């Protein structure tokens, strides 16, 4: 399905992306949004799911949470714990982002139970502002596709390649629009190029367009203590940025994300986000200061450190087999052309990954590429290395 077909049949495109992310037919048993225990299903059928959302326990030897686990005082959580009631935390977030480059008193912080409710809220916010479509720099997280399907909003891609490519061409609308983008691009472990960010900033200035940046994988750059995202160059009065500390620390069982929202949008976003999120889990609510402070430490991100070590191990095997891949430098996923080599090694039947056509509707050169979770369970990575080394 190319971009032209997406524009012609947008409803099918949105449904297709969502279904191919969760409603996967594996060995005769469908895995859908009612059962996320895909590791058990794949393990039972002796299939290695390279894109899996299950993680190696060794990761917390890097974060040190294994040495200092989470504890709370015994209590009965009788009262609601609304996300934004910790003013000390909100003030700390504001201080950090002012240091990063945002203007003082120009934005409001909204805390959410993970990224997903706030991503959904952004689609509702775009609809509330009167937009009947969103433009996108794909790939986008699947939640956006489902929400746009439910709210009858079209998604119109503006790019012909990943935005990290220096040769990517953006076909941005000439009128005021609402653009959704993801940076870093989680599925390949790369930021957009500086050229793309400069082009987007100029486009905002010219058209007054609003941009939502899904930055769920922010502050995960490898091998650097610097905590500054390139999206900070976008117009702060027209840009909403999402950050997810629990993603950055591989603590997916805890839910903590926050949105940086321009002041002029704060009232409406507050109404939508509180309806969409409600109260927080008491246990998670108590941990957020600790998680935020850990994320912004003046050290390389520990999850990125583990992922980069895994990548360097895989890279040796990739080079030996002339396997093309996009070189990652952040996050914990990468994108590699594995289909043909695994067939050549007679091992393709042992592996599964999310269909490329459903995740990244890009040009044909990416056919056969797989999204690999670099911090997947150790047995998944070892199996891949073993089969590629035959």
C-alpha cells in the first residue's frame, strides 16, 4: 500500500496498521488486543518473535533498580491520586525543560498514566480544534491509527522515507494543519535529521501549523550524558511534546509519561487529558519523582547502554553476512534486512516480526526488513546470532 493508495482508502490503511500490530495470526492461533501474552504463544510454537515487547531481566543490572527495588509504606489507597497533584514533580519537570531551551512560563506540564492515554488525547484534541485529518511523518504509533479510525479522521503521510535520511522528501501542506510525528523513531532507533527539523520549524512559522511530537523514546541517546532532544528547535507555542520516563528506564509495568503543552492550549488539553486518564495508580504515583530524576541523570541512559552493547554484538554478524541495516544510535530497537539471509540459512521459519508494510509504509527498498528489539530476552538474541553464524 503506497502513499497514493493511503490517500484513496484511508479507512483501510488505519485498520490495516492496527490489525498488523496486534491481531497477528501465528501458527493457527490469533493474538489480538484481548491477549498480550505473545511470548508464551511464540515460545510454545518455538518461534522467535524479534519485535517482541518482552525484555531481558539483565537490563536492571544497568539501571541498578535490581539493587534498590521499589518500596512503599503500608497504606490503604482510599483516595484518588490525580496525576498532576504532585506540584514538586511538575516544578522539577518545568525546570529541566527550561534548561533544555523552552521559555519560562510558556508551557504547562500534564502527567499521564503512560504514553498511550496522552497519544489518544492528542487525536481528540486535534478533532476538538476542528481538524478532520492529521498529517503525519510516519511511522506513527498504532494507537493513533485506531483513534483516527474511531473518530473518522484521515491520516495523510508527508514523507517518502524515514525522516532520519538526509534524502527524505517532505510534502508538507501549504495551509495550517495538525502534524503528528515520532522522534526518536522507535522502530529504527534514530532521530530525524537536523535538516528535517529546520524544515519543520520554517513550515510552522509560515503556516502556523501545530505539531505533536511523540517523544516516548526521548533521552535514550547512546554513549552520551547530554539530555537534550532535537525537537526543542520547533516553535514552542505550536508544539506539544510527549516524554515517557518509564519507557526510558524499561519499567513498562509502571505508567508515567508527561506532555509539554503550550499555554494557549492548556485549558482544552486539561479537559481532554483528565477525562482520558482519570486518576493514577497509587503505587506508580509515589514513584514518579524517583523515575524522573533517574531519567535526567548526567549519565548515559542505562537502557541505551545495554541496547548499544547488544547492537555491537549483532553488528559483527551483520557485517560478516553483508546484512543491510539502519545504524541505530538511540532507544532499543533497530531495523535490519533479515528475510533473505534467514531463508538462505534455512532458518526463516523460526522467526517472526511485525509486518513491515503495517509498521512503515515506505519505499520498496525496505522489503524484508525486520524491527528487532535489542533488549529482548537473551534467548531471542542468541538464537538469531547462532542462526546467522551458521
